[in-house]
């Protein structure tokens, strides 16, 4: 599968590709979940690896928890996630099309994304909810990500999960 | 200075719900119906741009609770380019829909040349958004959401746009005219003249009030959205959601003429007439008469070829 990954962005949409392309590399993550039932927040470590792919027309990432160093003595448990995200710029829609394919629970998620000011906002509508995943505070060495849900059409948002990421290389 | 008219045919029905299971709405036939009824001959446009008919999908598209939401975005971007091109050529853009979701592409095209207000003529508020109805129970129809989406309420898919961002138009720059169901749904926070209020004040006074509001807001550029269900169902029943009270054709022509006569209106979209609900075509002619009487003055100067 040497054709899967790419060294850089396609010249076709170089400016748009850079929006997610600046995340290429390997990141250590601290993931915090905020249960809806009021129980205390739960934290786990993880890793997040991004790369250009498909002749530079896509950005892929692999989302994992726990971090590899925490599973040295055993295989990853069946319910511990190692999932694939595919992000493809769609010039007809002037949006990113996003899919997540989880291996732990069979999750499959579709979203649309755009850079809005300094953030990259991803969104999907499910049932009566809007769900947003937002990349924010992006620097060369760190970024922040949050997963929020709105049950009132985007008027208010509840933080379900957030990630602090630190670049490993 | 008056400008030549450019007709843009947008044969859409993707913003409407199926009239019954498995049946597509017929509004996509409208551009051809109005052209066949003489609109082109009456307005002598500088150009007629024909856009493709978008495919209609009955089932939900991924990650959106808006029927045909992905398709609407794609074709709104195309329509926006057509409108932008017409305005860049100093032409008055007359967009023949289609359903009310064409408003998004029209505003997108108009906004690319700067600030642009909206006069929204419609028998309904078209202000549905995920905060005021149950999106889980059924797919939403963009033709009932166009004002909410245009003012930035709803899914990212149809509220965040290239270059313009969000919203396409600010609440304060919108004037809505003709809503007859004000008590039934959340009222949009815009300047409003309901159908009942228009009955009280009359068309001449309405026109003066609208112009005064445009002057107050210093809106030199305005887009005019015309959902033909602003007409009373007794004069135009061939629409998706007919009702009363509403305008008659002479009142509508007078209002359109007054507004376009200000020189502030850069374009007009016409939506929701359904030729399939008008099998003998009886209603196409009065629609053409109304548009022609209001817009013909625009064709007297310009680059007509």
C-alpha cells in the first residue's frame, strides 16, 4: 500500500489541504470525557497520527487510546480504540468530507468541516442533535480539540470530550 | 441607472418535501413554463443562463437532517456563481426557480460583491431551524428554512459559505413581507409586515415603509425573494402551501415595481409556482404579466443584444 500515504499536499487544493495538513505528524494526547450522568470526568492517554494521503488529496489520521507505551505488555483490548479518520477536500462543496471508522465498536461517523477563523469546525446532524468536533489553538507543537453537542439547534453546546495534544514528532 | 436583465433558470425542487411518497415536487418545471408563457419575449433579457436540474433524493444524505442538504449546497454554490457573474456584468439578475432554497445561492452571489439586504416576500416565515422544531421526527425541508439558513441559523452545511462566511444576511438587514401564519411558529427577529398588517395599511403605504427602512439601514443593495405563495390562494393555488389572506397580482406588481424603482434591488428570485399543480397552465400567464409589468422598465437601458 505504498500509494496510500503521500509526502505532501496536492497542488490542486494546496491552500485548503494545509488546513488539516499542518497537523501531519505524531501527537501525544490527553483525552478527557465528561459523562452526562454527572459522574466525575475520566481521563485517558492516547496518540494521534496525521498524514497526507491519496496523492496529497486527503489527510488521514489514526486515533488511538490508550497510548502505545501503556499497552507494551499486552495487545490493545477489544474495546480500546484504534480508528481511522479520512478527510477529503470536496471542491464542489467547498467543504471537507470526513469519515471516522472505529475498530473497537464499529463506529462509522460522517461529518462536514470548514475552517472558521482560527478553528477547524466539523459538524454532523444526528436525530435532534448537532455534534461538533473543533480543532482550536493550533500551534506547531500543540493543539486542542473538543467534542460538543447541542440539543437546541446550536444555541448552546455541552462539552462531552476534549483533547490536549502535544507533538511528539 | 437601469440595467439589462439576465434570466437565470434554476430548475430546482430539492428544497421541498415529496408531495406524496415517491413523487418529486414539480417546481423544477417552472423556468420552462414561464419562458414558454412569454417571459423571455416580454423582458428581452441580455442573456438566459440555464443551470442544471439537481438530482432529487428521497432518503437522508449523510450527516444532515435537511433533505437533499448536500445537493443544495453544491448547487447553491453554482447558482451563486451565476448570480455573481450577472451582477458583475451590471445586469439585474432574475432567477427563475425552483423552490425557496434557491435564495441561498442568490444571496451568496449578491454578497460576493458586498453588503446586500434582503426583502423576503413569502406567505410563510420560512424560519424553521433545529432550535424550533423536532429534527429527529422527519427530514427538514430547506424551502421552509431559507430565512433561518440565510441569517445563519442551522447546520454548518448550509450556513457557512466561502468568502462570505456566516450569515449571508444580518437579521437587521432583512425585511419580511406577507407571513400569514405569524402565531403558529417562532417569529424571526427581523423587520416584518404580516399579511394581516398589509391588509390594513395597503400596498402604497407598505412600499413607503419598506423604502424608509432600507434608507435607515443605508442598504444600497438589496436582494428580493419572491415566494409566489405570498399571493392569495384564490389567485394562485398552484403552490406547495397555498393560503389566505394574501396579495393579488396587481398588488404584487405594484410592490415589485415600487421596490425595483428605487434602484436598490440588484436581483429577484421567483419561487414555488408548481406547473404540475396547474395542468392547463392557466396561472403561468398572470405570473409573467406581473413580472413583466414590474420589471420591463429595467430593460429600457442596458446592454440588450
